[in-house]
């Protein structure tokens, strides 16, 4: 699966699968290092997705706060 196609949920599923494989102890050192590397890439991708979501939410909240006028709330 290409990195661009990954959404947060898919990346987390893949990361969990890798963690299970690493915990199984059935892998040799080379395979373990490769899986660890894949896991680190997925972890970084998840972090980027979360950071982007946080930025979008912050922008939306900041926009709402700027548009909010408490005086207008009491004019009913």
C-alpha cells in the first residue's frame, strides 16, 4: 500500500499488525529490523495525520472565536 493511500485508521491497523509480528518472536534479526523500520514510518505518518488534523481544528476554532460576539448572544 502506498503511503499516500494511507489514512489514519489503515496506518494504525498496519502498525498494530507489525507490533504483533514483532512480539511473536518468530522473526530473525534482519526481518525484525525491517518490520521495526516499517513501523517507524507508519508511526511518523500517523503523527503527521494527527498534527494536520489538530491544525485544521485549531483554525476552525480560532475562526469561530473571531466570529463569536457575546453581545449578539443577548440580543434575542
